[in-house]
């Protein structure tokens, strides 16, 4: 009787172990029917001020001389990330053009489509 109960216990344990291992065989990968999850790009406003300025430069956007010294690009990025359609009352056409270029860059970076 003792041999039968040990054999039965071994059999049950083996079945549970195999079932548990077979559930983990996907290795954390999504199934074929599950669409891949979209990943968001890193937030531009998480960069340092210097990195933000370099990002503009890499994308061919020049900061107008009249605001270059005092402009906080990181803050501008934060504002446009929160509200890409935010309106600014600006002092010159150059500054207005610059702000629109940055707005377009932010929208392109995050894949925001115009309505």
C-alpha cells in the first residue's frame, strides 16, 4: 500500500511539474495573435538643457539671436509636450517661426498628427 501511495504521489507531482513547465515555455514572448506593444520614445524634456539645444541643432533648427541667451529650451519642450497646440504671443516673426519649427519637431517626434 505504501508503494502505491508513493507511486501515485510521484505521478501527481510529475504531472503538475510538467503542466507548470509547459505554461512557461513561451518565455514571456507575446503570442502570435497578440499585437506588439508600441513603445513611447524617451521624453525630450528629460534631457538636460544642453542636450535639448543640441537636439534642435541636430534637426537644423537655429535659435534666434534675440532669445538665444535667455531661452530655456527644456521648458519649451515641456510646455509643448503637455500641449502641442499651445499659443505664444511673440515679439518677432523670427521667434514665431522658431516656435512653430519646434512645435512641428515635437509633434513629429511623438507622432502627433494634425487634425
